[in-house]
C-alpha cells in the first residue's frame, strides 16, 4: 500500500509540474493529433536557465551570408511563427535550443525590412535581440507587459524609422488584458507606422495570431478592420501579417477585402504554393499570410530551406512578400 501511495504521489506531482501536458496547441487541427507544447511550462524554464548559462551569440565570422537586396522603392515584409518553447520539442530534437541557431542566419540572408513574429516569448525575444542587433522590436505580451506570447514586430533600424506603435487585445475590451468571444487563449495584435529612410515614404504594419474557431476569428477580424482604420487614419500603404489559423480564401477575411486588402500569395507575379504549417513533418496547411493594401507586390515566398544546418526553424515556415510603394 505504501508503494502504491508513493507512485500516486509522484504521478500527481508530475502532472502539476507540467501543466502544458494536458493542453492542445493552436495548430492541433492541422496535424494528426493534438500538439502538447505550451505556455510557460517546465520546458520554458529549462530553456531560460540554459540561455543564462551559455553565450547565445553566434560566431558570425564563421558564417558566410549574402543578403538579398530590394530597391529603395520596396519593402520586404516577413511573417514567422517562432513556436513556443516546449520540453517535448526538445526531446524530439526540434527544441528551441536546436532551432534558434538557424533563425538569425535566415533573417540575415532574406534581409527583411520588417518581421511580424508570433508565439514569441521572452526567451525568443532576448535571443533574437542579441543576434539581430541591426533590428529592434515593438510589442507587448498577451498576458500584459513582457508576459506571455508576443506578436512583436521587428524592424531594420538602418532602413526605417519607427513613428508610432501599440498592442491591443482581440476582445470586447481591446485596451485591457483579456480573452475575447470565448477564445481558449488571449489573442493580441501589434501595429506600427514606419517611415522608410531612403524615400521618406510612410507605411502601416499590423501583425497578429488569430484564434482557430471560426466564430471567434470573425469577431477578431471585425475588430482588426476597425483598428486598421483607427491607427492608420492617414491611409498609408499597409501590410497585415500573421498566423491566421485560417486559409486565405476564408470568408472571415471579407471584412478587410472590401477595404482593398489582398493576399500577396495570390497577387504576386513570382509566388509560392508551398504549405506554411508543417508540424515538424506531421501536418500541413496554408495558414500564415501576408495581406497588403495600396502597395504593389512582386514576390511571395515560403522559406523552407535549411539555414546553418537547421532543417526546421519552427513548426511553421516563415513567409515573406516584396511590396512596392505606389508611384505618385
């Protein structure tokens, strides 16, 4: 009896110490079974501790990079779900500590002007800030301040000036830390207005991570459409990025389509039909998007190459679009 009691106690402690083990992730609908990664778990703390013990900066002198170029009249907008830190991912060989060393190499190669990230926790943000020193970022966490996941926007400091920015919650009370319309997780969007230094042109960017329930996403999109008008009253050319957990043809996007927003994937002359969510090889779906308004688009690409020997930078592939300012 004593032995049974000890086993039961050990099992209970294991469950309490790993609250993420009973949760399913955002993209469980796109894989063969539920994801078991999640938020602020024991895996997060272990990764945080490891980050404190090691030098996170890459040896850039040993890595040869040829950055992709665009013209002064263009910007390159990227969307990238970084994938939350997960102990299970680490056990399967796809943990953050493995994946992270390919991400700065990818960014320096693709050379985006602006990057909208999703599922970005402080661990991710600290590492990217240390290794992408030519970028800065804006955005609050969905649990308030620096807590929880961010939909942060990184921007290349030598190419653009930050004019204004903010974060709001996708809920009935967007100015407060909150859940919206019965969603399982708090959802947020981060926005910014930038000025391109080379030309003096202004542009607007909003980045988000939508819910996966259609009724919730419909409400989120109506709010986003309202906030696009509120935060961009000048009507600057705009980009809207994110893990939308929804295919681009969904009717939930009609509210922004009627305002002139288009999908870079469908409109670009040079485009890419690859999946964006791959679940480390166990799933597939096109749920990461770049929408644009008042720009022209010349290229859309899914970034599915290896970088610095890393096959999977996340369970999503980054996507980007090259957008051109309208000719006056």
